[in-house]
C-alpha cells in the first residue's frame, strides 16, 4: 500500500501512515492535473491541502486510489461526488482548528475592549498614550454568539471561564452549554449582547445575512466580530456603523474576496478605521491546528484501510467498525438500489460462507456494506466483483 502526501502536510501524518505499514512519498508543493495523474499510479492514499485540485479526470485516471485525505477544512478542491461514484472516500479535518479560532476570538474581544490597537500604534509612533477612557474589562459583559456549532459552542465555554455572560442564537435547536442562554431569534440576541460574534456556516443562504439592519439593531457602542465567512457580512454597512460610532470596534478575519497567496495586495472598506482588527483568515492557522489536522486525517485514512471505518468522511456513507482479529472483512461499496444486501448474503450462502457480522449504511446513490466472514473463496470474490451494483470491493485480512 502506497500513500502520496502533497503540499507539506504535517510530518505527523507521514509518521502515522508509516507506522501503519504504508510506503509514503511526500512532495512539498501541489501538483498540476497531469503531474498528479502520473504520480497517482500505484497509489492507494492521497493526502492534499487546499491547492491540489482532484478533478474528475484525475479520479478517472487513478484506478488504484482508495481514499483522499484533505489535510484542511474545505473540500471544494475535490470532485467529491465523482469520487463517491468511483468508490473513493474523502476525509477532512472539520474540528482540528476549532480551539485556535476560539482563542483568536477571545484575544480580539479583549484587544477591542482595551482599544489596544490604538495604544500599540501610538507607542510605535513614539506617543505615550496612557489613558483609561474607553478601556473596559470584559468580565460580566454580555457576549452574543451567532451560530452555536463546533466553534460557537466551544467559545461559549471558554468565554464563561473569563466571566462573560453568554447568549447564543442558532437556527437549529442546540444544547446550551454551561450557563449560556439560548435566544429565540437573532433580534433577541442583538438586544442584549454587548459583543456580537458570528460563527455561522458557509451555506449559500447566509450570504449578506448580517447587514445595515442588524448593525442598527446592535446595542450602541457594542463590539462586532466575524471569523466565519466573508460573504456573510455587508462590510460597507459595518464601515458606516463604525464611522458613526454606533459600533465601537470590530475584528474581522474573513473577507468576501481573499487574495490567493501570501504577499498579494488586499483592500477592504474596513482599512484605516480605529479599533478595527483585521487578520488575513488566520483564525484556524496555528501550528497546533496543523499538527492536529495531520493526526486526525492520517488516522482516518489508516482506519479506513485497516478496518473499513468511514466515520466523518464527506462523500460516502459513514460506518464505525471495530477492528477485526482473524478472518476476512468484505468492504462493498455499491449502488444504493433495493436488494443488494440480500444478493450479497445469498451469494455468500451459496458458497457456504457463514456471516459473522454485518453493517450497512446508505447515503444518496451509494450504499456501503461491510461483512465479516471466517473464510472467503476466490469464486465468491469474483461473483461479488461481477455484481452490476458493485462500485468497489476490498477485502481486509483480520
Ligand atoms: N477564520 C477561520 O480561520 C476559520 C476556521 C475554521 C472555521 N471557520 C468558519 O467558522 C464557521 C463556523 O465553523 P463551525 O465548525 O463551528 O461550523 P458548524 O457547522 O459546526 O456550526 C455552524 C452553526 O451555525 C448555525 N447556523 C448556520 N446558519 C445560521 C444562521 N443564519 N443563523 C443562526 N445559526 C446559523 C448552524 O446551525 C450550526 O450550528 C464556518 O463558517 C467556518 O467556515 C473559520
């Protein structure tokens, strides 16, 4: 089994895969389509970050590929549906940088409440600006978290530890952690919050979700943060709200149009406004997050190959499976049409194969069946492969 890791994936990933018995080849950079096709011959596992495009053509030209690990959060660079149709599972790391985003949000709330960017700038310019006016503690302040998912809910816990009173609004019914108070609507949250922070997901319906109307409803002199997605907020409206003094400070990490690479030019209507912290989409960018991404995704790839586990993958049905000691495990990715499991079981019965354990999950057009057996004759494997519903068949030795 061979793994190809591109784009400087964290060394921990290479270590985990080597320990699991894979031959690992690494490349510092991304590969273009033709280079990737060539490099993927004889490769079962591919690890990439955001710059490698795994197109339909790449997938069609990589018959040996079993799984792709996106060592990042986003997976738009991969033709996921096409991969599913070819029985190639895709994993990513949805939680590895959660804590990093939370810590940046907390830091920024304090930086804004103490107006530190202004004091820092003045002192760098040689001006001793010792003044308590407009500088506040955050203890006891009302924090309004919009979007109570992985990041929002962890922020809730950490913020409470610092003495903030947490209110949250989520469009889904979420469990309130600690002493957090659920708000029934965004307006309800905007009425109470002195700091509003957005952690909603990137669904299309969230485009322009926070604009002039919402800024007007925020409490006077409150603070605003967006570390979710740039297109969610109308930044021209935020600029107006800041210039009028209605909003006392803002911290923004994400923008509707972000430069493609380090060093590229950047413009925003928020530049040059006092008490505004601008960061280049670094909420999740820490060495700890990179290491955790390496550990998490490499572990998912290993567990898929060694036991067939597909939990938290992004394009195929998920199954969590215990390790198998002895015997064989049949991994059968198939078209999700009625009767496939019955066909598999009859076929095994015909070959006098006793089923010791079985699991099935389906998602959309794809079904994933896993069957544990003591012995598996070659003829049964050939018949499973020949089933018109079979997308991919793999046999693991226990
Ligand atoms: N700045 C960074 O570097 C960075 C790093 C990681 C994630 N993110 C972004 O942070 C955001 C949150 O990430 P997550 O992992 O917590 O996502 P998540 O999917 O776990 O949580 C999002 C939550 O928002 C809620 N939601 C969606 N639309 C809503 C709306 N209009 N009103 C109220 N609630 C709404 C959902 O129900 C969900 O609970 C995402 O947009 C993600 O892309 C940014």
